[in-house]
């Protein structure tokens, strides 16, 4: 199976590349990046301009599955417009390219609370992105809704550190309908993404905390 990974240098994407390289079900991995990187035996790092849809079509050609781990923060983006460009436009353009190439499965990282009608800008953008991709009509669309992400980061995020500490404190209280708000390590998400790619069923599936953990086993 051939996989394409967008956002491969990010926290989830990095774990996913490792997961795919160690999985014999995948014989080729194409990692889309903005800067050149050293190829490995299985992974080819392909420099792509995400502003050009034609380049995305070329980059996803011949793949069986496309994994989209693209995403930024308001702090890193610097403005709502720049954030929207990465978390909505780039993601949707990638999905359109994959659909044009007849790719079976599109797997995307969204967020808990994604809602196009939300008054919270972050959640609104994620919700709009999901709605746009749903309309493309993939045979298999897998949407991941993680809560706070656990894992080593190159940059420090004060808000997330506070959230993680509070999450650990209140985790015993997060059960039933609240269980989906548990912080989750990115390794579980990467494992679940890889596992989902090896299933074949015509459906749209949204995975939250419990389902992600189940698929990562």
C-alpha cells in the first residue's frame, strides 16, 4: 500500500511516519514537506507548494490513502487569515487533489469541538473544514477528534501545558460522555490512523478518545 502524509514534520505526522515505516502493509510512503529532507528506504520526502493545487494532485497520484496531519496555531500563524489558510484551505485543497486521483481513503486530524457554527474561531474553522471534505464524497473518510495532545514538542505552549496538568487532575472525573475529553498521546493517534488505513468499508467515521485507543491496540 502507498501512503501520502501531509504535515509529516509535525507532532502527529512525525509519529505517523515512524508507524508507517515499521508497518509491512505499507511499501511506500510519500511525506509532503516545504523543505528538503533525507529519504529513507521506504519514505520519500517530496517538497510541495501547498498553494498550488496542481502540485498536490501530482504528489498524491497513485496513493491508496492520504493522511492529513496539517495544522498550526494562532500564535505560529500570526493572524486568523494565516491560520485559516493552513487549517482550512490547505487541508481542503489536499482532499480535492486526493479525490481527483480516485484515492480510496482520506484520513484527517481535526479536533474535539469542531463545529462550523461555533463562536470559537478554532472550532469553527475545523468544523468548516470537515463539512467541505464531507461534500467531496470519499468512499472512506476518517476524521480524528482528539482532545489535548500529549507528546514531545519543539515549541512550548503554555495553554496546552496548563490544560494537560488540569487534564491529569480531573481525568478520574472524565467518564461517560466526558471521557472523550481525556488527553491522548499522539502515538495512539498515529497507530489508529495506520490501522484504519488497513480497513475497507464505505463510510464516514469520526474517531474520538475511546475509538482511537481501540484502533491503536
